């Protein structure tokens, strides 16, 4: 199982920390999981200029291919101007429209206020639907006050992240089971 | 498998016809399926007045219970004032918040213009997500011009409806497979 | 100036109380204002059945005409299943598509949680835009905890309601000024 | 009157052409208007990294200040992955939250399909509202097929652009009239 977590912010540390925490709780459930973190802050990706994704520079292609080939992708995002940041939107733009077809996707939001809770419904899920992703409906919304000191998040955040990991794992298994049944049904 | 189709309009015939067509194509794939159509036009439901759903009149309770107990629910809706009609929104209001928990849901929209295509993303899916439904992402959007005469829809509509039926059937099977695995994992 | 406040809920008392409070603060600014409250809880309107709005029963027509003829309409709404209630959506359905053309509109939301703050952006404003309303962008979002006892709301709610009233009054004046200038420009 | 048009795409030419056409029809109505076009394709702006907008490089600051100081801003946008492009979202991120306070804003969308018509309601208007803009509700949605050859758009597009220009001009005049009245009311 190819698992990729995208930390969609190029500002601050909270989204990266939330994604890192998700990796920690995921590994508790599934110690053998191979999880790759794509941190947009570290990568300095270019703006999408309309090229096919395989025609970008080599390291950009390598990054995008990780997402295209993943079985599971979790998008971590802060809230900028009541929506996802330009860096994350640009990441979607760099990908082909069907990059997430059959990919099981999850969402982790870090925010300063609970007033933006529906941002994920309004801005992020419609993009994932358009890109043909299987979207795990329940997302984890983490407030600034849920972070304690430098590395920790409150216990209930861990519980919610663990639940997201579980949902993603089971949904992926379900998808595989179905693909196998479909292949049998169509006689492949 | 308990299958319920809700025809969410109390005006006109297109939504009901689309839902009836979905039943026809579903039965071609799965002749033994028991599909119940709840037609809000026929039912004369009251406005939600805040009561628990089991405290309404007997026939209202009977209708709502069909949805609560269903494994699969498809919501058919026209577009009124760029959103779902009040009759369908009221139907959601009559149900308890977790009425659709673990329920696999699909969407069929009938519309006069393709300009409202994103209405399902914007208005309907966030309601289904809030009610904890498993939402099959791809919906069938049928234009007035896709209806021919009284009983027919164009061939490509049938293909899209058949694809929705297949998605719903496979997603429901997947959900069952997972529930069984979860029960085993937790030792029930 | 024709001012109409719609209390969009048929359940509970908070939306009506918020709307009543808005009337109180409005009258402090503009003691001569004629404000009519349309309380959907009191009215028992039928579901929209597709008729032209003038073809409904006499009292229904009288109610709808108040909105069609208003210069300013404020919609008060609770949050039901993460959206506006069916009663309010049905009220929009009863009106013709251009019922709010040139009408200055404002929004007051009563809610149990700040998590639904963006509901007005996602569900209500797109309907008002479709119906050609002039939408005053800033809305008043009142939490259950902002109500104190039976008749009061906290001071900051009054301040926010007063600000909404002021926005609506000035926007209406601006619209009139413009209409006069347009009529002059076109030589009417 | 400071007028700024933002061409929000870094790919292709349609958005820029639509914005240029808007300038042409605007100047027909108001030959003396000073309209500045900010073309994100030409500018190579950096990703927002959390700095205050005045702390970016000199040319970036100069660009952002044009928007902050404008009376009217029109945002031209293509549809990428069912939303605004990352380049335009990043432009909003670079601006302070209240950059558009009291600014009259309009929207021009270029798209390949009418199915994304509601994208402006769902993705763009909530951002403008959050940034405190005065949003002119009716936007111009231009399909690829509305462009003819290299420089032209169909007549009805020009009519719709002219209507947008008129709306923006009158709304700005109205806003000024109101500000003057408010200043008088408060005795400034």
C-alpha cells in the first residue's frame, strides 16, 4: 500500500506537525506502513503552467508521480483567506485531472477558528470529487489551541487522527476487495 | 439489502421518472433487488417541527424508518432556486442527524440547465456528509432535453444510471466486507 | 421603505427572538421604520407545488407579495442538518425567481455551534444571488450561548445587529441614489 | 477612481483576453477611466510565505499595493480542477485579510464547460466576502466557444461585460455617496 501525506502549507509548522502526528498514530495501528510525507514547504514547486505533469523538471515529476501512484493520499491544509492556500491549490493544478482516480483520500485541517470548519466541505471536497478521488467523509479539524508546546497535540486529536487512519485503511481494503470482485465479474 | 429511492420533488414528473428509470436499470443488474420508492409528491409530509422522528404520525414514522433502516438510499432532486427543493430539505430535517450513518447514498439530479451542475457538490453532499452518510461521489445529472416523450430517457442517461447502480452495489458490498473485518478485529 | 423580516424556522424560538431583537435595534436607529415580521412558524405555508405565486390561496399570496414588494428583506434562519431549514427553502421556492431583484437582503443565523458559520456562504447566499438580490455581505451569526434568559441577547449581539441594520439602511439609500442616476442617464 | 483588473491565470490566453475585452467595453462607457491590468502570467509572484505584504520584494509590494489602494478590482479567472487556479488563490494569500475592505469587486470567469458555472459562488465569492469586499453579484461567465479567432469575443459577451462595467461603476458611485453621508452623520 502506497501512502502519501501532503503537507499543503508553505507557511508555519502546524500543518506539518499535524501530518507528522497522523503518521505516528498510523504507525501504531500498522507498524509496517510505508508513509511518505510530501512537504510543500520544503519542495519549492513551480506554478502550474499548463504542461503535462510528466513534462516538468525531474524532481517535480518525481513528486507528482508519488501522488498519482499512491493508494492513499491525505491532504493536510491550513486555512488561508477562508480557503485552502494557493500552494495546495497549485499542487492540485500540477496534477492531471484523473490523478486521484481510485485513490482513497483523507483531509486534515489546521485552523485558528472553528468558524472555518465547513471550508473542507466547500473548497476541498469538490476539488477531490472532480479529480475522481474516493473521499473519506469525516475529516480532522485541529485548532491552534489543540497544539501544546512544540511537538504535542491534545489526546482527543490523537483519537480523531487514529480514527481517520482507521477509516482510510478500511476504505482502501474495501476498494481492493471490490476491484477484485469487479475483475472477476468482468472476466479479466 | 434494503434499497430506498427518494423522489424529492413535489412538483412535476421528471425526478420521479429519473428515479423510476434508475430502478429499471438497477433491476437489469440485480433482478432480485427489493427497491422501495418514496415519492414525496404522493406523501404529503408535514414540516419538521422539532419532534423526535418516532413521535410523528404513524405513516410519517413508517416512511422515515424506511430511510433509517436502509442500506442504500438514492436521493433524486430537481433544482429549485439553484438548490434542492424545500420538500427534500424538509425530509432531511425530519430525520435524526445520524439517520444515514453507514448508509451508502447516491444522487440523481434533474435540471433545466447544466449551469447548476455543481449544486449537488455545494448543497446536497455537505448535508449527506453531516448526516454521516457514505456518499458515492459521481452523481447522475439529467437535463430536461435528456427526456424523450413520456417514459424514455436517452441511452447515455441509462448508461450513467447503470454506472451509479453498480457503484452503489459495489460500495455496499465493500462496506459489508469491512464491517465483518472490523467486527472480527474487535472480537465481536 | 418597505422592510420585511422573515423568521425562517417553524421550530423553537431563537430565530424569532433574534429577528425581534433586530427590529428593536433597527427602530433605535430609525424610529419611523415600518418593519413587518413574517414568521413561518405562525403561517403554515403549503409546499411549493409549481404554481405561479399569485395563484396560491389568498393569504399565501398576501405574504409572498410582501416580500416581492419589499425594499429590504432580512432572512433569519437556524441551522438544520448543516443547512437552512426546509421551511425557509420552501419559502424561496414559493417565490418567483426574480422576487428579490433589486431587493437589499441581510442574513441572521442562529446556531448551536460556530462550526456552521460558513453555512450562510455555502447555502444561503448562492440562493439569494440566483434570485438577483443585493446581498449585504456581513451577516450576524448568533450562538445559543448568546441568548440570556427569555428575551435578551448579549450586548455584542446587539452591536452586530445594529451594524447590520445600518448596512441595510445605507445600502438601500445607495441603491435608490443609483436608480435615480440610472433613470437620469437613460432619460426616463 | 482607481481601477485594477487582475488576470488570475498563468496559463493560456483566454482570461487575459476576457479582461482586455472588459477594459475595451469599460472605456467605451467611461473614456477617461484609468484601468491597470495586473497579469499574473507576466509577474512571477512568489508563494505567500506568511510575511506582511509590505515586507515582500519591492515589485511585489508595488503590485499588491495597487490592489489594496484600488476602488474597484475585477478578478478574471479560469477554472482549474473545478476551482480557481493556485496562482490566483496565492494572490489572495499575499494580500492582508482586509485588503478588499470597501473595495467594489467583480468576477469574470473563462471556462471550457458551463458545468462549472457555480464555481464562482462556491469558491471565489466566499473568499471575497471573507476579505470584506463589496461583491457585485452578477458575474460574466465566458465559454471557450464564445471566443472567436484571436482577439474577438461574441457580441453577447460584450453586452454582458458592458453590464458588469456599468454595475461596478454605479456600485462605486453608490459607495462614495454613502461614505459621504456616513461621514456627515458621524460629524467627521
